[in-house]
C-alpha cells in the first residue's frame, strides 16, 4: 500500500480528538483537539509533530462537526497533511459501543452505520456522537476506507458466566442487558504489551490490567483473551472512578427515587458525574488528592482509601477468576503516574505473590517497565496505554486486507 497514513478520530458530542499517524514506523505526525463544537467559542488546539512546530490554538464559532473537521483538515494542510492528501490510507474511528455484534474492527458501510445506530439505546451518550463523527468524515472523504474500532470488542470473549447479570433472562435479552465492558482497546493493547515486556507471547500469559484514568476499569485476560472486566452494561460499574461511583447496591437507586424524591436523570447525573472521588472529597484529580493528603486532609485520605479498597478487591477477584496470574499491569493517567496508588493497591498481597519495589515504583518513565522485584512470583508492571496507536494499527491492518 503506497498510502501509509491513518487519521484516528475520537468524536464526542461537542468535541473531536484526533491523531495522524504514519504506519510505516507508527510515528505520530500531528495531534489535536476541538472542543465546544456548536458554541460561539469553539477551540481548536493543533500540534504539528512531524514538522516539530509549536502548538497552534484557535478560538471561534464552529457550528458543527463538519466545520470542526474542516478546520482540522486546514491545520493539517499547512504541513501538507490535509484530509484530501493521497497519502491518507484510512480513517479509524473510536466507537464506544459495539454490542455483541462487533467483535472485530469493521470497515464502515451503511449496514454498519445502521447497526451502530441500533445500539444507541445501550449507549445513549456515546454512540450518537461517534456516529456524527463517522458521517462527517465519510461526507468529506466518501472514497476513503473508514474503520470502526469498538471499545467493547475485546470483551466479547467473556464467557456467559461473566457477561450475564443474574436477572430474569427474558427481560435481560429483550433489553440487551448484559455486561459489555469498555476501554477494550486499551486493555487489548496493554495486555499484549505486558506479555512483550515479559518476553512471552500473549497466548502464554495471564494478566490483570488496571486501566486507571478518570474513567477506570480492570480486566482479567487469560492467554490474550478477556475473561472478565469490571465495567458492565455501561461504564458505571466496577472501580471507584474520578466522577463515577462504580459498584453499589442497585437498591440505592430505588431509595433515592422513593425516599430522596430524585428523578432518573438526577440520579444518572449523581452516579456518573458527581460520585467517585469527586463525590467523596470534591476533587477527581489524583495529584490534587495526594497533595491534600500530604497536608493532612481527612476527606481526601478517606476518598483515597475507598478507591484503593475497591481496586484491591478487584485484584483479588481476578486472581481467583484466572487461577494463575503472571502479571498485573497499571495503565492510564493514574496507573502510569501515581506511584502511591500502585503501592497501596498491591500492599498486603505478598501471599498472592504480588510485591512492589519502592525504588522501582518511584522511577518516572514513559516506557513499559517492571516495578516488582526480580524474585516476585507475579510481575507488577507499569505499561503506558496508547489507544490511538492501537486504533491506527487495527485500522491499517484491516484496510491492507481490502
Ligand atoms: P481519561 O482518558 O479517562 O480522561 P486519563 O487516562 O488521561 O483519563 O487520566 C486522567 C487522570 O490521571 C487525572 O484525572 C488524574 O487523576 C490522573 N493523573 C494524571 N497525571 C497524574 C500524575 N502525575 N499523578 C497522579 N495522577 C495523575
């Protein structure tokens, strides 16, 4: 294939994040972000990595995603990398929900679009925004292969015992209620990169991946295949997150309706946007929480303890699910940067063969690395995630086969 560039688009309802990669060497040529689409003060930040130039920022009205993508293309064109370039091989789109149907990256056609649309009831916030991005990109480059890479795909290998909720089967099936899991692109990339770090093939290792960003999820990966993950029908289930509660007795919701007089939307907002670390202590940034703890702040300390308690429970649960664990991998903003979180999550798990070396844990690096001592039975690793590279790699591999 002579064209070797892939544009990766992550479209939100009022934002688009993008990266342009050259797949001959997986290098990044440009990256950027458009925010506040549809407002008077839309903002574009573009970083031209290939030319090594400074980031350029632009603020002004951008009516819709089409205007935003045209502005992005104009910025890329300044370095000869515009959307109309013949060097562009494909566009890879992050799509949050692929349901049970999409188990692999998929070249987008009208039938695929219709299926993503059919999944809107289970992903009302994300899929419509992803669809807008796809439609806009197809409109601008109808001749170009466009690929959907699904956040849920890696988790479609989960056995029914892990994927089904223990509720009435007919009701669950009628409403497509089951555990889908998210962050799959990251879990796939990090579990493979962890195997590589250990010098082994993905088929030969069992890994617990802890993706700890503002959203957070854990997964149990056996021989390269996901067998359980902590997020469920939606990203609300599982770990304590920046603004989401994670696991909770579902009866809390009935209680808030009956006794608290709250509406469905109010509870949705409470649990997704005002809970987790921000609900517990008023901050969702782990740096700020650690700073407050260092100053003796009790609320921040309790929030941290609740966060760690849940994380530890999942490590134990996934140890039991896997039976044998070769490695735990920490990734995403918190996992890659917050040494105190890694130390506390693994503390006391020596009997499970899990130990963190204080000096190794304190090292700051962008490279995958081990933070467990050489004699440890279970490798504890920090493995920076790269969802854009994974989307670009999967997209390029797929269009190469067309
Ligand atoms: P998302 O993609 O879910 O928005 P990220 O993976 O970028 O999130 O993670 C963002 C979070 O990472 C921040 O909210 C913050 O809590 C945490 N974080 C980033 N840098 C650091 C750091 N140096 N130390 C501790 N936590 C950090």
